[in-house]
C-alpha cells in the first residue's frame, strides 16, 4: 500500500488549484455593467443556499466573470449542514467517481482532495464516499475558492422591484433583517426547495408531536433505545433511519411498505450518461413527460449497503404490501393499522418523502400564484395530481408565467430542487449537479448580456485601444 500523504499534501493541492484556475482564466476581465439604484447596491446574482449546488453555482458564476454576487446560507459558520444533520446514510448513494462541484477542474475534484488527505491507496480501497467526508470536501471548496457566502441568513420573501430587479428579504437568527436587490436570483435550496417534507395528514392529526418525526427532522435516536420503533416508507431514507434506530439499541423496528416487492433496479444509475443529463431539457414536452412518468413509476430501491445495515439485525422486521390504513394513540402506544395486522410502536418515523407545492415555502409565498406548473402548460399533466404540480421551468431553470405577460420578472428567478425533474431531469442531486449549474449560469450570462447589449455596442463604437502602434517599414517607404 502507498504511504499516507505528506502533511503538506493538501497545501500542495491548493497551490495546484490556484495554478490551474490561473491557467484557465481566459477571458479574464469582468464584463457585467454595474447597476445603480437609489435604495443601495444591486447584486448581479444572489444565490440562496450554500450547499453543494449553491457553492457550485457561485464558482461557475466567478468562472464566467460575473463577480458581483453573494450566497446566503441559513446555517451559521461551522453549523452542521444536511450531510451531518438529517442525512443518515454512512456513504453517498452515488458512485465514488461522481463529479460535479469542481466543474471540470481536476485539482478541485473530490478524488484529488481525498487523496491529498488520506492517500491514493485509501481512495483505491474506498467503495463509496462517506457523507461526512463529502461535507468536509464541500467546506474545503468554499474555503479554497473564497466563495462569497454570508452565513446565518434565511430568505423569507422574494418580490419584483421596479424594472428588472428582484427584492429579497432575509432574516438572521437574532431577528436582524436585511433587504437585498439583485438582477438575478438562484434558489439552490435543496431537494425540498419547491415544497416541503410530507407527513400524511392522518398521522399529524392522530399523533402528538412527541410520538413521530419525519426522516428530515432532528431525531434523538438515543431516546429510542429499548423502544419499539415503526418506520413508514420503503425509500433509502426510511431504511437509513431504521438502521439508525437499530444501531441506537431499539428493541424492535418494523418497516412498513406499500409495495408488495421492493424495487431492485435504480433508474437514476441509468440516467447517468451525457446525452440524458445535458440534453433532456431539449426534448419536446411529450417525450419529457413519458420519461418522467416511467422514472417515477420505477422508483428507487434502498442502496444495498443501507438495506444490509437493517437486514443484519434480528430486531428488524420488513412488512411489504402493508399500506397504512389508519393510525391512533392507544394509551402511550402508537397503533398502526395495515391490511395484514395492527402493529404497536412507541415511536413512528415517517419516510414518505416530499410534496411539491411552492406555497409551502415562505420565500415563495408571493411568487407561487404567478408560476406556471406542468398542468398549466401540458394537457396530459392535468391528469397527474403529483407530477402535474411540478413547476414548468425553462432550459436554464427559470420559472415561467402562469398567465403570459403577468409576471415577466419570473424569468430572473431560477430554482434548483427535486421539482426541476420533469422540466430538466435535474434531481438536485450530485450526479445532475454539473449540467444543472452550467445551464443556470449560461442562462444568467445570456440575460445579463442581453440587458446591456446596446451599451456594449456603444462601447464598441468608442473603443480605441491600439494594437498596431508602429508602422515603420524597413525601407522607410510606403506606397
């Protein structure tokens, strides 16, 4: 095996990063014209969310020489993000050779970072990237690229401001507020960025909050030691949380799944080829719709590693073909009614995923009534209550108007979330990250250039920097 990397390997890698970025810096000059406003400074782009998509978007904007930008991140500096908060798998679900946030710069890849920290042999032996390692890698990217992240600010509202601007309201944990003006806004707010994590109404109505939690919520697993735990859902997160409960010492874990058989094939792995990832958005709507209905019907299995974490425990019981017909409190116990039996539990973990509904997001409450959904633009989508509620986005992830001409400012508001799937095949995951970011930034650059094209033409007419300054001939003659 190779020896561990030298102590200064990461420093050496960071020097390589600087050299590669300098090498790839053409064209180097900033080009976006500043916009003045009586209320104060105007950002060219405001990115909401400092996770993997927000950071990659900021990096891509900088590479496009769009420098007047900011990233607002709700978490305080050093505060645990999604990867060390409610993501409870041991490793990422994507293969270790996945790329994305580095935008094609080799020294910024997760492999380069991992080998600099742990050695080439460690990378070779690695099966999948640990989720905490991924968290640390993203933090390194933010630092080494000096990305302009402003921590501790949660966006609470977005609205149009005059001609060509968006006003963004943000609030800090201590109650402080600020209002920012931006020409373009990108919502990089994660999987649930166009909706919310869903707890079925019958559960929320029947159980006190002390007896259930969604997989996306904070859960004190130590408190579940010796308890009977039920998990609703058969996706990866449901199995992750079942494993966490088992490993915390739960006396018994029952996982309830509607499907009679767990899916074995992961359609997300099929999607991972250049044509689909980069050009799905170029398909006509009928083809997009057929692909999405097929993909959503197939669903994803839990990763083998996650399933095996549960299966290895003799306190784990899997109930297939067991939809939840009813739920009630019986004393201090949760009674779960299925077609097969009534199961008893001390605590219920809900792994039923998310619902797409823009009105659930405080920052989008004023925006939602104006946004076109798939059911507004494509007739067959009206027959699908789920997929039909997804926003109808442009090829650069901008919202579109429900009523043409009523909200032209929506073209300046872009969103990367799971809800982008029907329009762009982007799941807000790692494997779709690079094509997502590249399309978003290309769309922003196009719009900014169009906004200033007349001024640029005037600048071209006035351009007078000479390259040919010496016209002396060797013979000292002309003609």
